[in-house]
């Protein structure tokens, strides 16, 4: 059993809250507010989109989660996103996803492509949404995302009850219309009710978005082609020691 597939043997002590810990003191609240006013926080301020979608664990596709991506665009071909388990102020940061255009994806070696998933079904099925943004405004971006690929590492498996980020990270896969890739309709309905949207209506309105075209031997969505997955295992290794410095001359 790989480390990313193993539930923690025991949970940290505490009162059952997530994460465990004492409530914020007034002193720490003042420190945080002061820092917000004095520091630039430039990388965070570059986050320009909030997308809500779903993901499945690559090593256990019976586990599905709702995900909230806060996205920064570094250029036309590369996005990076901090992934949370909700859009609440107290949301947990559960991972990171990197997104590349199909043009960049085609430059990756085959072994690397196996770690990535496609986004076209997420978009055309209506699962990928930008809450609060009218469909007409986000149309161009949706077409771009439909032709992109993501690599999503989940570092906090809150769905199995982990109250802290425990164990090895897990590689996540995108929803698909086959086998275990189909998202539970109840999860979709809960999401739709929260944001007052209809995934079914979005799917109809996006029917003419072209799917991602086959590239140069693309092997994204590896599980769909092979029925196999990737999972991280933690092993003990000998440390690489620094070489002794050579003779020093004045």
C-alpha cells in the first residue's frame, strides 16, 4: 500500500476542530491585521480567478471532492492555483494545481504527461464554473481551459477526516464521463444549490466548445488508457552529503 493510499494511524489530540488548535488571540489578530497593512503580499494579489470544480483521487477513484481554485496567470500558457476545500473564509488549503496549455503540454516528455489530466470534459460538462461570473464574460477563458492540462497534488485529505495535512501528497485526476470518473450527482446538486447555478444548463450552453485536439502522443488521463494509477510512497534514503570544501587560498 502506497503512503498516499494509507489513512493516518492516529489523529492529533485536540477538541476535534479542523485544524486542531487554540482560538486566535486578540494579540495575534492585531499582528495579522498590521502585517496586511504593511506588507505588499504581491503573489497573492495576482490571483485573478476563483474556479469551482471537482476532482478524484488517482489512487482511489471512489473518493471525489469539490475543489476551489484561486488562480494566478503567469502568462498565456501557464496558470498556477492554490486549491481549497471551500470558498469560506476558514477554508483549508488542500493542494496546488499547475495548468498548461495544450501547446506547452505537447513539449513534455511522455513520462511527465502521464501525471497530468485534461480539462475539456470538466468545461464542456458544466462542472468547471467561475462562481458569480456571467457565462458570456468567461466564455473565452472557458475555451482556453478546455484546451489545457493540469497537474494537481492534494496535500491535505480532508475528505477522510484528516484534521491536519498528514502523510504523502496524492495525485488527483479530473472528472470524466467513464467509469469512476463520473462525479456523484448529489455532490453536483449541492454545489449548484450553493451557487444558484445549473450544471445541466451550463452543459447545454457549452455544447459547441470544441474539445481538445489530439496532440503529439498525449498520454494525459493515464488511468483511462491503462487502468493504472500513480501513488507516492515515502521511503528512507541515505542523505547526500556535501562535499568537503577544497583548499582555500588568500
